[in-house]
C-alpha cells in the first residue's frame, strides 16, 4: 500500500538537513547535529542548515558542515511553523535532497542515509497503529481547506510533523502547498496552531514515494532531553550552553537537563 523502496546515491549528493532551533531548542539542535555526525556512517555530503538565535560555531567540532541562518521568534507557535519557510528559503541551495528533523530528535546508533532516502519521504507517526489505527487524526472541520472526510477511499497513514523530506524540488513543492493552505485557512478565519494536519493532507492526496515505518525509524523523536518546558521562551539553558561549549570536541548527550560526555 505504501512504497518503501530504498534509493541509493551514486555519485555523491548533498543532503541538506534543516533544523529550526530557536530559544531552548537551540541546545537540542546543537546536540542533534553533533550526534548525527558522530553516528553517520554513510559517504554522502551532509550539510546542516541551522535556523536559530544562537550561532553554533563555538559549540561544534570543525568536521561538521553547517550554515547558520540567524532567526528569532518570541512565540512558540511561530517557531513551530518556521520549518516551512526555512525550507523554502533553500530553494536555490546546492543541496540535492532536503530533510527536516525536529531539533529535539536524538541519535543513538550508527546509521546511513538509506533508511530515509527517497523522492518524497514521510515518517509514520508512532500513534498511527494504536490510538489512530481506526480513525486518523486528519482535519475533520469542513471550514478548513485541508479537511479530509471520514469516508475517504484513499489509503490512510498518519505522518509525523517532526520528519519529512526528499528531492529538493519535491520538498519545495510540498512546503509551498502547505504554506498556501495555511494562508487560505487564515484568510477564511480558520487557523490551526499545529502543522501536522496540513502535512497529512498533502501526503494523503500526494502519497510519499517512501514511508518510513515507525518500526524502522532509526532516531528518537521528541526527546526534549529533560531540559524543561521547551515552549517557554525564557527557559534558562545557560548551564547547558556552558557545558556544551566546554565539550565542543567531545561527543555529548543531554539527559534530565544535564550535559553528559560520552565515550562512544
């Protein structure tokens, strides 16, 4: 029902990894980039696009290829929806593929790009086969342009908002459609604070060429690392920043709000 064929790259391609990490999410994004690079065992060119109010250059070892795009927001919902504009700003980038990962994603084991590589890729939400097994969490209000009827005849899978990607041109088209639909709903006086319903509407009518099943997902989604309520704009992360700075060239993790230096 869902295509899970793996795509391999030859010759080398650039895979752009987009991270939006403002406010408290900045330290989680830095942690993710370090751990992604450490555990990545593929041979493609990985470039991170880091949208944040903190320049990560002092926190990252020299072997990490990244571009810092200074970004600020004072409202959590604005930061939550920043991902689409961030990806759209990379329309003319040199990346062949673009992938979005939430900043609070964590990596704990060796991987290559093969598990997430494809023309258009979505990740099966962990609730898709439990609480959403029968009735998916699609938008059911007819006022919204992304309304999906309960009696839809199309195959159904509910996807993460925390991960998606694929060939640059496909991802740009996806983001343009999501932003257009959000604007239409807003103009009609119906605005949702969350983006998953827009993502799932697009994937429902334009199925990904590759759906990464929850059982095959190599990373941990939405870990938060115990740093506190990350939606609080003024959350104090100074100690974490200081410890990350001291351990720039060491593999680190964040657990229960504390930076841990790892041996491997």
